[in-house]
C-alpha cells in the first residue's frame, strides 16, 4: 500500500509496514464500498475467521495511527517552544530600539550645540588627507624614472610604457602642475620616452626579422639542436593553411586593431605600489606552459587580459605587445618611417648572411665527409619525378672514349647546369632556404602591418591627450598614422630584393627584364589598394623604374620628418640602399639563365605562401610580383634561348658523320640495356638525351611544359626526317624496299606469325588471323616472292654496312620510340597533376600540344618495322637469287658429292656472316624475324626447281641433299632460329628428291600413304624429270592423279 509509505514509523515498528502491505488496496479507495466485504463475510464458510482477520487489521491500523500521532505530537511541541522564544526575542528587541531612539535624540541635541566646530574639523581632515595623498604621489613619481630604467634593463617594455603613461597623466593632474620639484622628473620622463621608443623599436625590428628572443626561428632552433645555425628562419611550416591575418587576431571580441589596442583605457592609480617601487607581478601571464615573461611586471588591463586569453603563437603576441607600446608612446608614424627606411638594407644583409652561412656549411661538409659524399647528397633535392631515366649512359667504346662525354658535348648546358645537375640542386636548395626565411619575415610584417592599419582606419593613436606628441603628427592623414609603412610596401620591397637575388643567380642584368618589369610594375600598382598608392608606388612616376619592383626607400630622419616625407611621396632616393651583390657565386657551382628552372618551383611555392598570408584587400598582390617576373623571364628569355641552343644541339647531333654510323661493337651478342652497352646509334642516343633533358626542364617548369613539349616534337620531327633519309639511302631502288611498299605484300607481312616479334603498335591485325589461315599466308607470300624470278643482283643490297645500318637503325628507332612513349606518359601525367593542383589558386592554364609524343613514337616504331621488313625480304630474295641457279643446270653427276654447290656455299657463308655482323646490333627475336624466312623460301625454291630441271641422276639427288644439309647447318647455327623447324622443312626437301630414286610402283605406294605430303604439281614434277635408269609408264601421271583425287 503505497499510501502509507511516507508515515513516520520508527525502525522498531518496521513490521507494521509489512502488515500494512498485506491490506488490500480497495480499503483505501477514495469512495469505499462496504457491500462487497459484507457479502464476502456472510457467504464465507468461516465467518468468525474472516471477522477476526478484519479485527487484526483494525488493530494494526490503530497501532500505526498511534505511532503517527506520537511522532507528530513531539514535533508540535518543539515548534511551539521555538515560536515562544522568537516572540520573546522580538519583545526584547522592541525595548532596546526604544532605548536607542532616546539615546540618539539626546546625541542630536548635544551635537547641535557644536555644529560649526565639527564642520571645520571635518574640512581640515579632508584637506590633510588630500595633502598626504599628493605627497605620496610626489614621492612615488620621483621614483618613476629609476623604476622605468629598471624595467627597461629587464626588457619589461610594456610595464615601462604603462608606468610612463601613468606618470605623465599624474603630472598633468591639478595640484601637481605647479610643483617645481617635479620639473626634473618631467624632463627625465621626456628623455625616457625617447629611450623607450628606441628600445621598443629595436626590439620590434629584431623580432620582425626573426632575430629576437621570442622569434619563432629562435624558439625552433632551441628545440632542434641539429639545425643549421643561421640568423634567420631555416624552415617554414607549410601546414598552416589559415591566413595569418586570421591567426593574428585574438579570440572573442578582443581584436587588437579594434578593442585591445584602441580602447585607450589604462590603469592610472599608484595605490598598489610597493616600497621598492616595483609593480605587482601577476600569475596570469602564461599560456600552455609558455611563460609570457615580458608582461610579468605589467599592470593588468584589457590588453594584458587579451594577450593572456589569446591562442596566437608566442612571437605574434610579442609583436602585438611592441606595437601596443608604440601606440601608447604615440610613436607609430616615426616607427613606421624607420621600419620603411631600414627594410631594404636589413633584407639585403639577411640574404647575404644566409648565403655566407650556407657557403660555410658547404665548406665544412666537404672537409668533413669529402667531395664525393657531398656530391651524392646534393643531387637528391631536385626532380625526383617520373623522368628517372634521365641518366647519362655509362658506356665506353673500344677506343676508350666515354659516351657520356659525347652526349654532354651535344648538350647546350654543362653537367652542372643540367636539370639534375649540382648547380640546379644547389640553386633550388639555396633559394628554398632564403625564400622560407623571407616568408617568415613577411609573416611578421603582416602581423605588424595589420595592427598599424587597424589604427589607420580609426584615426586614433591611442595616446593620452596630455602626453607630449610629435610636432608634425597629423591624425587626419592615414599615411601619417603608420609612417608610410604597410603590408603592401613591405611585400614590394621583399619581392624586389628577392628579384635582385634571382637576377644575380641568373646573371640577368636589369636591362634584360626592364620592359616586362615596367609593365608588370604598373599592373601591380594599379591593383594595389588605394590607401597605399599615395606613398608605396609614387616613385615610379618621378624617378622612373629601371628594374622591376626596385622601389625607392624612405629616407627618414627620426622622428619629426616623417610627415613631411610622406607628403613628398618618398621622392628622395635612399642613400643607404645596398647595391653590391649577394655573393651567390660562393655557393653555386655555376650561374646562368638555365637556373631559372630550379628557381621556378621555389618562387611558385613562395607566392602561394605569401598569398595565403595576405589580408583580403591585398589578395590581388599575391598573384603578381615575383612569380610574374619569373614567368615573364622564362617566357621571353629562357624559352627562346633554350629553343635556339637545343635546336643547334639537335642539328649537331644528327649532322655529325658518326651520328648514323653503327658503333663498333664490344660484345658478340646484343645487350638490351643502354647502361650495359646497347648499341644505339650515336645520333639517336644524343637526340634521346636532349629530349629527356628538355622534358626535364618541362617537369621543373610545369607551366611551360606545353611549349617545351612542342620543342621536343620539333626536334623529334627533324630527327625523324634525318632517319628517314638514312633509311632511304640504304634501300633506294632496291627490290626489297619496293616489295614492302606493295599493299598485298605488306598485308601478308603483317599477317605472318613471325610479325609477332615486331615492335608493338603495328600488330593490330595479327590477332584477327586464324591458325588455319597461317600456312596459307606464308605459302602465298612465298609464291609471290618465287614468282619474281629471276632475281637480278643489282636489285639486292650487297653492301654489308647498309644492312648493319638498317639493323642498328631499327633497334635505335625502337629504343627512341619506347623512350618517347614513356616520357610522353610521364609528362602528360605530371601536367595533369599540376593543372589540377593549380586551378584553385592561380588562373594559369597552358594549352596542350596539338600533337602528343605518342604519335612520334608510332612514327619512329613504324620506320623501325620497315627496316626489319626490308631485312627479312632482302634475306629471302638473297636466298631465291642463289637457289635460282638450280634451274639452269643438270644434276647428272658422275661421283658422290662431298661439298655443296658453290651457290649454296656462298649463301650459307653470307647468312653466317650477316648474322654475326648483326648480332651485336639487334635482339634475338628480331634476328629470328630477319633470318626466319630463309628456310621456308629455300625449301619451296628447291622443290619448285625440279620442275625446271630436265635431267638428274642418283649423284645429283645426293648433291641436292648435301645442299639442304649445308643450309640446315647454317640456319641451325643462328641461336634465335628454331633448329627443329628448320630440320622439318629441309627434311621434306630431301624426302622429295629421294623419291626420284624409287621405282614407279614404290612411288605409287608412297603417294598412296602420303598423298598430302606434296601437292599434285610437285608429284607431277617427279614423273616429268628424266632420271637415268628409271622407267615411267605413259599413264603414270593419270594413275598418280587418280590416287590423289580419291
């Protein structure tokens, strides 16, 4: 029964709860109906028992009620007692208040009699208190200069600036202005203001260029002991994809350009000073374990609170603090002017020191690990892309001359300046390091520039009105607020110095790019924000630009000339601009225009990083500038020079007398690897080398890949014409060349099974030929060749050198075709990746070449196949030429043959000689293709020769068999030819001629058993030839025909 759960029953009577739980729920219903219970008792068999149960339950309920009444009765007694006590206390208080009223009335009466005297005493106490406060303040102000000097010595600049500002406000208070003892303090504070300004400016300047105690480069060097010790940043973390303009702002509403720096609220009380004059140190100046030590002694204000809550990097917080100090001092314009004045010399000095440190590192490395190890590591930093085949073949000819030296002689650049040369790698490594340092410096300038420009937009220098300000300070001029300093100005100067460095690396004079640079500079100025045009780009119209981005610097004599010079538009050229070089010659093995390839990628990455840092209003500046200069330089100077140089190299390579002269082989067998001595023609090897080199430049400069690929296509087209000329010189007016030009023979040559060994790309039709058609194709082709008899000697190629040239030319063309195909795929894949990666950032698209490299590879491969076809047909025609002598003689020998015929000896020696001479220049499967057709044509020619013979005897048959054996031995000696197939074909010839020794009846039995071994015509020739001693009946031909027709 849940209704009784809250009853105050003591633990001793806990059993009552159990008893109550047994009572039915119907007894506690809101509307109790007793009739069912009465009926239940009256109808029950044990009425007394039921009544007794009800009595027991009644006793339990009464006992529960007693417990509840007892418990509540005790509480009521205590409440009544408490109420009695409260009533008594109220009564006593009322009596006390009555007595207090009487006492107050008496005091009022007595004080009223001395009212005037009391007022005088109160006024005197107030006056004394004010005098005591002024004396305390005077005593505290007198100690301020020493305290400021102490804070300056401890580099607590913000605390010192706070103290100076508060002291200046104190001195302007009523009552202290006429105190003569404070004149010296005023004078000292004025001097300390200048000292503070220069100290803050120097520290800001050091941190702007990552030379300060809290600079990111210094902190990273402490964390990485093995880094190269230089004075600027040595690495830049590129994974900060968020622009710096966002990362420099604080969380929440406390943004430095709006609230944190411009609120003008600083604590001005001196009540919290200690006896020793030090400000309170606060524990709330640490974040993530990094102590903000420069704010340890500062007075808490909104700026300190914003710095404490900010999640910006430590060096950014320090830069924000220094800018806030300048704003409190009212020295923003002077500081901006000095930063502008010192920007170019400082960048020049940093770049020079970076180069010197790099040179010292190289020298120390060479002395420590040796020249060889240094050479091995330098080349690993550049172009590890798809063109890994760009290596000089390490081959030597028999005369000991290195082939790599020959290739380098053809190349317009030295090995150092090649795409993977040490000069390229060194230039890229050096420029990467310098541009990374410049990026980190520009990161700091973006932080400072944003903070100063936020003041410019508010026209608020955030300085107390009573503070002594610059005489020429003009709050209405935005330029005067920042002293001419802006993000656009710093970016322009930084890019100008980087461009000077690049020009020194490229050996490019200012005149070499002046026209393009002037146009680019004008476009850059037109895209600059209007607020910056009045002072950042005015020099171009007054003095004239002689070099891209080489703007004049501010010549400021600090601090009171800033506004005047701003009004003059920086018209005077700085006298301290360094004009000497950077000393890159001490680091780079070689300098020159071709180093633009290694410069392109670092500049491209530099532009991306800078663009990601720029605020929105400067976003257009990120797309132009240094990258535009490099691209224009490459387009207008490097590419034309490269085309002329490489065209000259190609012409030299293909016009050399040794260009298409098969090289003297060093091995008896063919070597497929170019590194191990593949005998590629020197001219084609040089062209392949130059093509790879040009495509190496294309990979280094993907924007210009299409132009460079077009250059390669032009060179390949010119080389193809030269190869075609050499080919035609070898085959002109020769019967083999004319035959492969016939459509029917060319089609049959394609369908031959032997054509499977030809280079791929020309065998599309082979797969469509059935195996059943293969013998018919070969037979038809042989019939066509045999129908050309008699073959004239002057229609054959008898110059062995021409045949070797064709073999070597075929292999060389195939090598170049394969190389072009690989390079084409790699170049296409690389260009696609570059295009996809560049689309979101830059609108730079290069047109695809009208004709891809694969088509050139097909042309080269087709010419290689034509060379092989000519050689194959030539060897078959040579076989027919020699064997056609069988038809002009009678084989009526008078003795057993010991030697083959002279024409067979000539043929076999020619086959052996040509095979040995071609072996070093062509692969085995190609040799099989060239010499593989000899056996079939020889077998057919030998069998068909019987039809033209008139007489033959037993010794004549043996002579022909001896000829076939000699031919079999010569062909079987060629490693690439299937000797078993040769044996089967020539066994058929011997079997055919041995049938002449059989009687007619034995011949009929053979025909019956082997009716498909020879054709009807061939069996008829056996019957027509005159064999002495053999009798042939008159109906012999009919009987053989009858057997074959069954």
